[in-house]
């Protein structure tokens, strides 16, 4: 916390734009208390996430432990910033966001590592 410039809650500002306004869209990292407006994140969020949220310095995939969302350009953190794109794609289609069913066959692309349902 000391290395990242901890601030008390009364002095909290967005690390993206440096402004304290719009508190209803200002989210705090559950690990280090750094805060961002949801629209100052990269990529931005459409709404304030439910439950836990971690900043880009503290985030880690809860499934595999990765600290980046993926190796392919355009990969993004999934499931409220809790899973990397690869682990999330094992549970649902990264294109249409439909969940896979138990026993459904999926195929992994050798080039981009995305998964495709065979059914």
C-alpha cells in the first residue's frame, strides 16, 4: 500500500483521471484500496461490479493464477475481473457468452487459444 500511494477514504481520487468526483462510479481495489472510476479503467466497465474487484496491479485469475488476461491481443479479464480469458472460455463462449453444458465438446484453436463449441 505504501508503494502505491495509499490515501484515506476522505482523500480518495481516481488513479485514472485524478479527480474525486462521481463517487457512485468510483470503485476501490479490495487488495490495495486504489480507486478508479469505472469509465477510467482500460477497458472501461459499463456498471459498478457486484462483489469483489481488484485493480490491474493486484488482479490474479482465481482458476489458474495468471496475472494477465491472456496472450492474444484483445483478451480481457472476465467474470468481474476474477478469471483470465482462457479460463473463462472453458466455461462459456467468449463470443456469445453462452455457458457450455456438462459433457459438451469444445475445441481449442492452436493459433489464438480460443475455444469453440462442437455442438
